[in-house]
């Protein structure tokens, strides 16, 4: 002990006296000002930016959304307009001479200019080609993407409205209410949605409204369950107890304490439910119980494309790529959001 | 401090649902005088927190009654309950769990002011919040911060400011210092004492550390397995412990003296076989002990 003290004194004596400033009595050093704090959103954005896949897919989704939103303006043709003499034309891009993008087809070992054969006027390009009725595939893809994103929006809205409201109510009420509401959920989730949509065809016309109706019945159930579970967890927290002791009502606690604290999980959950909703619509349209012919959707385009896949592969290939890009983007973006908002959650 | 009892607890019992009738708090009675600090000590799980939460109506009262300023608050509902909540507040043990991480300090403190409409406009609300913040020793620039930017002691100060925002008369301090560093404990206890003098507050001070309770409390009750086994003036209970469990608790306090600490022997407490029956008996003035 003594020895260490001596060493300390020695170490201090190495510092020149001029480095010490005497302190006036009663004077204390002011605490350094706190660094500026990040709000929840700023912090989330900072974390999200670090995830390259999430940023890239976010930009991709924004571009796709912009294109789909602007479809009525930028689509070169009416998606349902038929030019029977221009049917099954391959993609032709201006100033591109790569086979497959220059409007030529392989015919008996030789490349022939399909556009010239179909008497398409010079300067007329179909970037994605045309289908069996001579409809412009680019326009149809834009409109089809629009449908897919609309379904995505509806799925998110259903999740955010019915799902959150149901889950919050069930979780906050607890007890008997919770018990009954959860049994109702189990019954609803037992209804197979595919069968339901097919049965709906007996009453409604096939189309987007019956798909949305089918989704209204069951798509929000996982969200309601997640919200309920999180609500039950947050309800036990001491800050909720404190709010209760202050006299806050259940509704106020749900909206001002529970909801902000589960928002991250809710956003992630909604993002993950979007790709499955898009796939649901595509699947139904592919089977012919979704979008009504001749309207375009990714599903009906795939349906038309797969029949002529051996002859005109681009007719299936292009919508398939679009679907893949949309699904992958939503999934990767949701994954990135999950890392930001909810690092503890392992699966969506 | 007056002789008038502010809080009177009669035969209070709590049975947690699903615990097959086990009594977390078993038929306890005590009263807290206006302006005093009533210490409640005991080991983990003895029912002291349950008691505190029942007093502020966060837990249901299974049987028995609680009277506050002459009014029975056992079954209050609606407006009357809200008015009681304004007067009786609670400070929580864990300063990390008791503040909403998504809210700014300003809004945490103002929650009670908003619920009870204690401020007529925004400016008055901000003034009240600033005054509370200053009184618990935090700086105005902390107002727009989030709880995660604060240390445990600072967070507990925010918790105290939140409880004081409704201008309560009675505050349950549920182990407010046991999650804090020893160096911070004294600061927080002194803050609580200063606020008590300033606002004529009545405290129920819950703790498992008898030495700190003795420092802050006027009277003490020792709880064991849901029952009060001894109660009396702080000094008397500490100097003349009558119940063997109290003796055991006191023997567990470390001494700030190496010589004494070396000699200190813990007295183990072996509970009597007989669990049922028994009453509190007045051994000396105001000093009661449980006898079976």
C-alpha cells in the first residue's frame, strides 16, 4: 500500500506544475453537455442504411412502385388493345442488335426479322414483345405489377387495421374476452382460403374484389396473434403499471404505451405478409380464379406465357422475373427492417 | 408529523389467481400516520411489494380493507378511483423497466398532469414539468431526452418526478433504491426525504435492506411469509428486536467496521412448525410482535 502510494506520488510529480489550475472554493467543473440524441426513427434509419441489401431492395421497390403507379401515363399501349397481325412478336429494343432483343426469331436455322414479316412500321418497338393477341407485353407487365402492388397495399392495410385492433383489444382485455377472441381466430384460420375463393366464384364475378374479400377474412390473423402476444408482454412492464397508477385508461395505455413499443415488430410483420399476399393473388390469377381475362396481372401473364413457353419463352420469362424481383425485394427489405427493429426475432 | 392516520390497513389479504389459495399477503393490519415514513422490510417473496401494489390499487384486494384519509378505497371505481390515484402514487424498483423507452422525459413526467388535467395550457404544463425536473436535480436540457440516455440514478429521479407530478399526498416507494449503486442510494434517499419535508408527503417505504429502512423510516413493520411479525418505532425495532426473524434480519446487516464484521455471526431463523394462529401482542409502547 505504502509502496503504491509512493509510486503514485512519483507519477504525479512527473506532470509539470503548470498543468494544474487551482480550483476556487465552491467551484465545480461544469458537466459536459450531452451529445444530441437520436430519435427512434433517426436511429432506425442509421441502422437500416448499413444493410446494403435492404437499401438496394428499398430503392428497387421504390422504382417498381413508381413505374406501376405511373402505368397509365408511361405505358406505350392500352394493355388490352389487340393487334392480331402483330401477334407473338419478340422483344425489340432500339439500337440493340443482340439476338433476342432485336426483333428477330430463329426460323429453320436462320434469323428472320419478325417485325418486317408482320409489317410493323419502322420505329415501332415492343420492348417486351407482344402476346398471342398482339398486345404489348410491356404495358401488360406495368399494369400487372400495379395489381400486385395494390394487393400488397391492401394486405398491409388489413394487417395494420384489423390485425392491430383485434390483437390490441384481445391482449389488453385479457381473461375471458381474450379467450373467446382467440377461439374465433382459430376458427377463421381454419378456413382454407383457396377453397373459399373458389366458392366465392359461385356468387361473385372473379376479380380483384373477391381476392380482397378472401384476404379480409384471414390475411390479418398472424398479425393479430403477434400483436396480442406482444401486448400481453408489454402490459406487464412496470411503465404500464406506472401509467395505470397515474390513472390512465386501458385505451390510453394501448395507444400511447403499447402501440409505440410494438411498432417495430408490427412493421416487420406487415412487410413479411406482403410477399405472401402478392403470391396469393398471382397464384389465383394463374389458376384462372383471380383476375378476370383480359385484364393483366402477373398471374394471368404467366398463365398465358407458360402455354407457349417452348415457342416464345420471353412471354413467360419476363413476368416470372418481375414476380421474382418483387418477392425477393420485399423479403430482403423486410429482413433488413427486422434487423433494425427487432433483432431478437429469429423468423418472420 | 401528526398523530392522524392517513392510511389504515385492516386485515388485508391477497391471493394470486391460480395459486390455489396461497396467501401472498395474509391478514395484515397497520396504519400510516400523515407525514411519516413507514418502512416495510422482509425477504424476497414475503409479500411486501404485493402490499404496496394493493395500496395504490394496482392489484386487487382479495379481502380486508384500506382506508385513505377516512375514505374506504377498497372498491373505488371510475371517477373516485381516479381521484384516489391522483393522491396516491408509486415509485418503482427497477428504474430501467419503469420508464417507457419510446417517450421523452418531458412526456413521461407530464403523463399524470395530462391525465388529471392539472395544467390549463401547454405553457403551464411545461412550467410544471420543468419545476419537477429541477426539484429532482436534473437539468432542463434533459427534458427532450429519452430514458436510455440516463444512468440508473437519473432514471429513478425521473420516476420520482413522475410520481410527484400529480401532487400526491401518499407515495409508495417500492424498493426505490435497491437497484441502484450504493453511492447513488444515499442521493436518492436524501432526495426522497427532502421532497417529503417540502410537500408533507407520507411514504410507505418498501425495502429488504434494514439499515436503509432504519435511516429513512419513523416506524417499521417486518414481514415474513405474508405476515407482519413485528412492528414498532424504527429505533425500538432496531435496538430491541423481539421476534427471532427480526433478530435474524438485523444480524445480516454488514457492519462498517472490520473488527466487528469479523466477529459478526448471522443468526439463522428457523420458523416454528406451527403455521396457523397467533396474534400481534404489544410488548412495549407501540411495539408489537407476532406470537403464536
